[in-house]
């Protein structure tokens, strides 16, 4: 806490969001700095709106809608907590099922448990639903034990089972009152879970390295193990590290950076808060994907841009504080990553190094695919050169899918996270003003890998959202105007690219008047 106060005094908060240096640690965030501050901001709303559930969205791909009728201030009973505990015990017990002799039984029980969670209430005040992250390492290591092509079963789980679960289990539209948010923010049980992720990820890396060096894996199975381990560090490790790096506690920030280094992405800590959170939805942010930009165009731009931004931000810090070059933190993060790889190799064998490199590539690929969809085509108004409007919920895509929100620490409630970066994951709210993805991140990542499908799904939603931003002229892609009234004496000339999938829209063209005799 003393470190946070010292940094606050050395970097006083600014009044406007410009491209100058911004504070990271604050005791109290202002409206201008809430998007990057470690201090939580719980937005004040009218009494009748406090804790009100998010409104229904007809474009959601979901069967069920949870907590739509929940009264504000409702809390979980001991029976609900006991039900979630029994559910998690069932999930954990699947790790004891022997494979390959009972592989079919393992798959059936695990999938049955996931879909049975549709009957479990979740009022947002118990940490147990977020413990479902244990599903990923269980599926990865069981698949490797099965061998052969089953080593890649984690891909079927992430991109088939999870999307189906998002569709059937549905969305959670529940919100919490401002007082309950403040209470949950200080509840240590939620913080403890994210702290435990760090030793858990290191344990998974050790076990994966031991499997790689055990001598029983073929090259095909080594590839499946590398991809599976990368999914663990990318979905659980980097996401939890991202959560921890936004906090003022020294322990949380150290463990957060360690988790990022486990995927060789430690420089993300430097760039994320002072780069992405400050410049999101502007051309200065490499992590904001632009209208019409495919994932394959975005990926090299964001990987290079985040590293360059991190170097720029760190160099500015050194100049500001008069520090020599060897105080630069970015090389230290790469040395920590190399140290983890070498430590794994010394403990388990030389194959730990290629395993660590391969899983890092998979983790970064997966994480940047999430970055791609979180702000696709969204833009902040430029008030004057270099100065933009404050970060608001309409500058991030949200999704309310319950299963993936549990697995990813509510990262999918991304609008509230960007508007109030200091809030902990358990207090993030769902806003009516934020644009909505039709389903969870797992399905949307799969769509992003196929650009025509991505544009077919996303462009109608993006253009509908842009029509609501009255008076704004967008820097990339079309600026749609109000719908044109239909006229009987007009004919529609459709272009090769419609408004839903391309740049031009269908316009009404008046008929030519017949020549007079």
C-alpha cells in the first residue's frame, strides 16, 4: 500500500485523457482516470436502477436467461453454496477416472456435469462457480493419457463443448447493488482464488514437462500436450494474471507478472494499463481491431504494437525518474520466462524447453484472439487532436454467457472492466449501453478464425451499434445514417458488398422521369 501511495504522489492524476503519461496507482480514482486506476469506482445510479438486471437482448444465442427476475440485494443461501460445492466435487472426481479403459465414462460424466450447472443458481456472491477452471487441466491431461489424436481433445472441449454449454446453459443478466459491490470487493475469498492460480499454473507446467520427458509420447502427442498446456496458461494463466496486474497490492502484481511470464508475455504488464486502457478504441491502441480487419491482419500488428508500446512506456518511465537503462523491467520479464523454461528443463529434462516455447505461442495466440473480438470496430470520439472522450461501456463488446464468464473470471463483462479498471472480477456489472456479442468468447474466437463468418455475424451488430452513436464520424468503415424511408417509385440497387458484410450499403435510386412528347 505504501508503494501504491508513493507512485500516486509521483504521478498525480490528470484532468483529461491525453497521450501524456497517466497514473496507475491511486488511492481514489477520478472520472478521467477510472479506466486505468487501481482504485475501484462503483458507479452511482438511481435507486430504482441499483442492482437492476441487464435487459434482454433478442440477438443472444442462448436458451436460458438467469437472474432476470432476481430482486436487487438477493444473496446466496447455504443450500446454493452446498450445491456448487457438490458440483465441483463431482468435477474434481473425474480426474480419478482411469483412462483409456473408462474414457467414454469420463467424457459422459464431465459433459453431463457441465450441462447440469444450468440448474444451479448463482447470485454472484459465492466464489465456487469460478473454481470450474479446474476443468481445463483435467481435460488436457486426460486427453494426453488417452494418447493419439485424443491428445487434442481439449480443442473439441473448448470449441465444441463450451460453445454448446454457452448456448444451453445460457446467459446471466444479474447485477449487484452498489453496496453489495463494495462488500464483495473486499471479500478475500475471491482474491485468494486468483492468488492460487499462480502455483496452480506452475504445477501444470511442471507436470506437462514431466510428461514430455517421460519417453512415452510420440511427436503427435507432444503437439497435443503443447497445445493443451498453452490453452491452460492462455485461458486461466494470462486471464488471472491480467486480473492481478490491475491491483495495487504488491503480492497480486508480482504473481500477476509471474503468470504473464509463464506465457512469455511479461511486457503485457507494462503496456496494458498505460497503453491499452488509456488508448482503447483509438488508432493509438494496437489492441483495438478495426472495422474490416481480419484476425490474421490484426495478429502481427498487435503482437508488434504491444511490444513497441511497452518499450516506449518503459523508456518514458526511466526518463521521468532519472533511472539508468538497466532499470528497464522488460528484459527482466523475458529473463524470468527463460528462467522458468530452464528450471523446468533441469527438473524434468531437455524437452521442457521446446514445450515451454510452444505453449507460450499457443497462449499468446489465444489471448490475442480474445483481444481481437473485445473492441472490434469500436471507436471513441476525438474531441480535439490527441484528446478523446472518456472510456465508456459502449467502447467494449460484452457478453453475458454464464459458463465462459465463470471460466474466465468475468472477463466477458469487459465494458465495466474498461470503464472501471480497479474493480475486481466478482463486482463487474452488465450494462445495457454496451454492444453485445451474440455468444461467449469460445464461439467468437472460432468465428474470428474464419473472416467471412466473422463479418457475416459481426458487421450487422456493429453497424446497428454505430447508428446509435448519433453525430459520430467513424475513422474506419462506414458511418451509417438513419434508415431511409421506403418509396413506391424507387428501385434498390444492391452492390456486390452489402452493408452487413462490406463497406457499401444499399441505396434507393429514383426512377428517371419519362421523356415528354
